[in-house]
């Protein structure tokens, strides 16, 4: 066998349908589009999910709940994952380099799942639940929390006094 004698298997290659090329081709006249209607016309198409003017399914179904766009920004970290960590100082960069937290995460929160026996110093953008904080401190570690700045207080509006009859007349 030589390269110049290679051929595709019989039936593997077919000519494309050339529609609208006469009655004898089997794809003449309407060219497979049928008679009339939107799909028979040029430019006859509709948007995905369009149901001919009927209320589409995605609008008929009830919507419930709230999908937070920032939910995935805070990653959850288990105590058992911290146990496998080789460093004593735990911050977001250490968790990302160890592959526990994704590179896209803006913060992390430690939750109670498993046990920790190492002395860990948690700091930076890593928060801890009450139970996780207690477990870390029981093992001899520390949790430094960066408090968020308090929101400025809005000035209270004074209520308008209702006018008495004498004031309304003048």
C-alpha cells in the first residue's frame, strides 16, 4: 500500500444536498421548506424560546428565591483541610497556594467539619464560624478578625407636624 493509493471507505464521502435545482433532484420547487409559513420564507426565524406569541415556558414558570452574584466569592474551608496544611500561618494566599481555595476567591470562611490538633494562626481575609474559632483556640491557635468599618449613620428626618385648623385657614 502506498500513500497515493489510499481512498476513503465506500459510502464515507457523500455530496452535499444542492436544494432548489429542479424537480428531478427531489429537492426542487420548495427545496425542503414545505408550503408557506414562517419557516418557508427568507429571513423566517425566531428567537430561542419563542413560542409563536404564546407566553413562553421560561416566563410561565414561577421564580423563587434569590441568586446572589457574589455567592461564590467566599470559599468554605473545613477544619480537616486545615489539619493537612503544612504552614502555621493561615491566610487567603496560603489557602490558594495549597489548592484548598480557588484562585478567584476573595475571602474564605472556616467551618466546623473535622478536627484540628495543630496550632494555627488565622489572619487576613479568612473568617471563622463560632465553633471553628473555638476549635482553633482550643488547639492553641489564634484567630485575628479584621472588623468591617461600621456603616455611617443616616441623619433622621424630622416628622412634619399636622397643621391645625387655624393655620390652614391663614
